[in-house]
C-alpha cells in the first residue's frame, strides 16, 4: 500500500507543472494550411472555445442525441447559434425546437425548419457555417459529403458509416475536408475526455510497457424499441425504430460498442488484420439485430484483443476497458497497475463539488470546444481517420459474427457490401427484416436491401 501511495505522490509532484502542455504538444498540432496527416488531432482541453465571430450551426437529426448535441454546441463557447433544423418527421423537429427553447432560449425561424429526406440539404443551403449530424448512421456518409462539398465544417455523431461502402465514401470526404481546411469532429467522446486522455498518454509513454493485448466489454440492458402504429408506412416504422435495424444503425456493435472499440484502437494503434467470433439473439423482439457479440481481433504482430458486448435484460452489467502491457495493465478510464495488481498511477479525480485542474469536463461539450477552437484559431482538427478506422473495426466484428467466417481487414477495405435500400421513400413498400442474420450465410441477410 505504501508503494501505491508513493507512486501517486511522485505522479502528482512531477505532473502538476505541465499536464495541459503535454496534451497540446507540438507533435499533435498541424496548421490549417498543412497537408500533413497526423496520428492524432490537436486537443486543447480548454474549458471553453475562444471568442470570435458568430458561428451559425444547423442540426440534422432532431432526436434526443441531436437535441443534446445542439445544446452541447451552444455550451462550448461564446457567439454560437443554432439557426436551422432538419428531420424526417415533423413531430421530432417540433419537439427539438421546443426543447432548445426551454433549455437555452433558442428560437428557430419557421423558414429554417425543414422536414423530409431532402431536409439535410436545405439546412446546408440555409447560410450556416457548420452542420451537426445526428441522424441514424445509415445516412451519415451521404449527408457529410454534401456538407463538405458545400464548404461547411462538420460535427458528426458516431458511427460514421454502417458498411464498407459508406466507410470508403467517408474516407474520401475526410480527405476533401483537409484539402478545403474544413474541420471535422466525431462523437466517440473518449478522446476528448480528460481522464481517458491522460491515461492513454501514460500508456503511450510506456508506463505499462509495450501494449500486447486488451480485454474490452460493454454489457447492458435491452435496447429501446417502438411498436408499429396504425398508418405508419414500412419506412416510417423502420426509421422510428432505427436502433433495431442493422441497415440503419449498423447493429449495436457498430452503433454503441464503437465507443469501446475506439478506446481499444486508440491504445493498440494499428488496425487488426482479421477478426473472428460469433453473436446471437436471445431477447430482442424488434428488428433484425443481434443482442450479443463476442469477437477476437488479431493484429499483424500476433497480439489479440477480445471484445464482447451484450444488450439483454436481467443480467449483470458493466463496462471494462483493460489494456495489457508487458509491465502492467491499464483501466483506460484512469488507473494503471503492475502485474501484481498494485496501483502505479491513478487519475486524481477531485472530490465531488470541488473544481481543480483535474476536473473532467463533459466530453460531449469538449468535442464542440475542440471543433470551434479549430475553426477559430487555425489549429486544424479532423479526427476522421481514427473514427473511420474504429467504424471499420466495428463493421469487421459484425460481419464475422453474422457470417461465422474469419473477416480480414483487406475485405473491409474493398468489400462492396452496402446495407439498406437504394432509395428511401415513405410511399413504397419494403421488406421489413424481422429476424437476425443467420450464422454461416454469405452474404448475410442484413444485405437483403442491396
């Protein structure tokens, strides 16, 4: 125990002088005119974005996460406005509009409220400087491409695609954004969460030796679902129940577990060369997704990472992000151990209600702080490379479980798999998937709309 106390004391005495400086080290920084690709974007960890000319944002996707993202944006600094809204459904837009008025006194003009599948383009064309995207992920690649083509900065919720074709389109779009000096930030939050950032920095600096593997888990209860109501078309039912359909969400390994997979990728570094595993459906009663996955990712040097996620009620739940090194292991949320289980460093979270340099800001706001800082200072930020990689890792695991086959990284890069219908309309009939894909089928039934 004394050893643990001494290690923490040593940490505090040596780190207090320059923690923030390390986060914003010059190796993380690129200028707005640079064409160099960097391993990680500049992260300021400032409490607020700097002041500047008013930035006008539009929101595409007015559900709970979209409304939350709009509030997070407004909280990130001065002179920020939400001036346009878009959603497929009028009631969702109206609810968002009301909640923004109640939460932050925001009034959106009638002429800047757009409904329908083309509403995203109307927001882009409404005179905004940047666009916040929080629609079901199926739409993300097309929508973000349109924004970058139009010269808008982008915040996009995770994941950035649901299939290999969408990931390639996003890769092309991210490259175009760099050429045009348009900033892009994605919503996987941990890379903007101070305790995670400080932990990852110490792992990178060798506190636990060389990273040789990881064990990543996220287990929770069953996902929400929506019963079909009279008068709903096939498309309306699927959109309102989007979290339960693989073509809209990517399945929960892509839509939700990407948070944990992104932490894994952040620590391990290079992409896996192959994945194998399985999944199944025990309890889910809506849509075509699995409610459990167990995947092993193997890397070029032979290191392996086991990942598991579950959405089933009445089970023990929890989250683990354990990174294993040659000298010890890390809980990615803020603690390092030696192999005997002794704590060698822990993030000094301040007592509740106490403000200090170690207070962890809301990472959902911090994402927007970094985006706005990049726009206003020229410290260009674009985290798309890492978010595309994490999305591909998630898709890779889903494909391995759906098919029962070993899936390689090269397959993910080159596959023509495209989920979802070729066009989305309210007036036509669709075959609604209501069973999970069967193990051993190739291609998986989740591709039935291609």
